[in-house]
C-alpha cells in the first residue's frame, strides 16, 4: 500500500514538469505567432 502511494506521488512529481513545459511551449508558440502576425504586412499565403 505504501509503495503504491509512493509510486503515485513519484508519478505526479514527474508529471508536473512535463505539464509546465507544455504550458510554457504553447505560451511561447502563441506569442511568436502573434508577433509574426503583427509584424507581417502580407498574409502568410502570399509568401509561399
């Protein structure tokens, strides 16, 4: 029983940094997209 609780606690501790990395990466991606959309005078389809 105690071992199972320790395993769940370890799993939770391992999940926290993963979730944080996902949140930060999505936040940076949205920031970069917003910056690219703001600075680009032409639509993206025009460049290709």
